[in-house]
């Protein structure tokens, strides 16, 4: 893997919307607030050179950004609080805007970074490693780093997760790409009225937790961040179809509808990761999915709703039951948990949180968990700024813990899916050798 010290920042500027917008304020809602103690959401897109000059590409990206921020101006703002202590997004024309760093890494090639292993090399290519969303009170809510590689370009993005989820992130990215390709307006403007999804005003006074990267007390110092490995497993369309048909061989026993592609792949990952962890049969294991609730809430919200409209859905069982039963056992648990997450359940979860707010840290997903974020529905490989589709789309080092899984559409398109998994090294080693998991039978 290329040495990460070979990245040199050459300049930092800020980009603001290209027109006057004035003062705008938008209250954060119950769906947003739990993410204040998550870290900035990091994405890395890698592009091959083609014939373009790096300088020209940077100017094109900045110019497109100015235009797309006219609609997505919240990303050029800051976090603030109103007089009653309720968090909000604030924008004013005199704010700095989006941070854009330019960098050079002439010795690093695109292929060095598209390896399926690891994210350590990404730390110097994506801004805001280890920065909490709460710091958006004094930092930009979007920071970008455009890095010139030996034969291409890396676009590193850090989005403040307290103000938007994955659906909104990729809505912004595709709109930015359209602006760079000459679109004079955003084809689907963001729906910015968050309080239409929930309007309870929740006062929070969180203080920054101790930095996990600099533990000082004796016990904490001994309990440093665990060593983890990340890897991307690429499942072809044929492999996905095979996984789905196997889980559906005996179908749901209670006559409910067939298991979806997501439910089938989810139980495949959950069972094989649980097996790779060598858990005792009586050990609990939790499956968590961060589910989009835009169409679950009442009234439903448009796909263009800009903000967080996700909630974690949990289900739990004993490791022995999960791995000892056929896959439809776990798939049925996942299906039931997802189907039970109705507008009523969402409302009850929100009320419970509003009565006793709990700020989650990114690793609070559950014991021996497999937690799934992102979605293969996001059209990440269609983010073309005018020089072709990305070679690779990855998540950065933030918000990773043992059992975190990101799903992306596969580069080959169709129903192929890339599965990005973070595990402890021993479990990862066993998973890599599990041919039934890899579908290499």
C-alpha cells in the first residue's frame, strides 16, 4: 500500500453559493440529534485521469459546487442553537462556506487505492478524521479534499452526519455532478423543511466526550482503540441471485412475502460473520440496520427530504440459533424487525428519545453486532463530473467499529453489490477463508 505521508496539501479555500441567500435557520429534529456524537461521514471517490488537467478539473468542481450550493446552502452553513438551546443549521452569506483543500500525491496511483483491503491510506485523502459532528458549531459542515494522484484524482468528502444521511449525501453528490456537466439548475431540489417530519423541540446541552484518540486515565489508556481490519468483498450479480434463491428455497414459514435481496444478503453476512467470530452458542449477537424512514413516516416524506430520516432497527438472537438453523431463520427475524418499524413504531421511538435524550456514540450498535449502513440503491458509480465514472467509491476511517458493514452498488452494475466490512483481525482472517461466504463453491 502506498505511503500515506506522500500526500501534500497545497492550498485551502472556501466555496460559497454563487448567489446571495441571506440569513436562513432550520431546526434540527429528533431524527438528526442522536448523530451529534457520531463522526463526520467520510466518502472517497477515485477517478482515472483521462486527458484533463488537474487544475482545470479543480476549477470545474469548484464552479459546479458554487451553483449546487444555491439549493444545498445548508452544507455551507454551521451548527448553532436558538435562544432556547435547540440545535439548528444556520446559514448566512458572510459564513465561510464549504472548505476545499487541494493536495498532491504524485507517487500514489489509483490502483494503489482501489485495493480491496484497508482504509489507513485514506486518512490523508479525506478531511476530518476523528472530528465529531458536534464540532460543526465552529467547522464547515462539508469539507472536501481534491488530491492529484499519479494517474488520476481522489475526491475526499467529509459530511456532518448531524445534518444529513446517506440518501441526502448522494442526492447532493449527483446534483453537484450534474452542475459540473452544465446543468443550470438542480433537477430535484432538496426538500429543506425538516420540521414536517417531526417538530418536537428538544433542548440538548451536550459537552464533548473525552477524545478516544487521546486517553489519559490508567484504565482508559490500557483500553486503546482495538485493532481492526477492513475489507471489500465483491458479490457479482450471479452470487447475489444465488444467495437470494438459497434463502428463499423454503421461504418464510408463516406465509409472509419472499425475502428481499437486502434481507437475503444481510442474513448471509450476519451468519458468516457470527461464525467467523467463533462465538459460544449462547452468546448474543445483534443485527442492526440504519433504515430510511422517508416512506415509513406519516405523512411520508419525499425522497428529496434533506436531513437524517433514518433510524436503527435492531434484532437479536443467540449465535448458536443463528448459525445452527437454516438461513431463513435469521432472514425471518430481519424481515419481521423491518416490517414492524411502522410509522407508529417510529413515533414511539421518537417520543421515548425526546423524553430521555441519549446521544449515541458511533459504536453503540449492540453486542457482537453486524450493523449495516449505506445502501446499494445509492447510485454512487453514476457520480460523473465530466471525466467518467469513479473507479472506486469507499467509506473513510470514521464511524468504523467491529461489525460495521457498508453496502454499495457494485461497479459492474446490475444487481452486483460491494460489501465493505470492518472486523477484528482473527475474525476477518476466518471470513476470508470461508468459501461459502465468498460464494466460491
